C-alpha cells in the first residue's frame, strides 16, 4: 500500500464516520489506525446495528459484528479482503 492510498482510505473513513454519526446519533464511530471504524454505544444499540447491517458492503469496506463472551458486542467497519 502506498502513501496516497493510505490517505485516500483515511479520508474515506473519516467521511464515512461523519455520515454514519449523523444517521445514527446514538452510536459513536471512531476511525482507528486509518484502517477501520470502531462502533461504540450501548450493548443493545451495538447489537441492533450489528445484527441489521452485518455484512453490508460500503465501498471497499464492510460491517463486521460479533458477540464476544468477554468483551460483549463488537462492531467494526473493516477493509474487505
């Protein structure tokens, strides 16, 4: 991955996080490492969002959701392979 694609991904993710924050004000969307978006909120809100949108494709990214026994709900928007 070259520097321009990193900057492009970061700009895309930042823009996506802002748009999602407006559409889902009860959740927080944090860009992490310039590679993914971590979704934060109540366990119920994260479960509802994750169950509804798991697997949905957003450009080169997709919504990932799992319920971890130790950490609870985990929802991220990650780069597709």
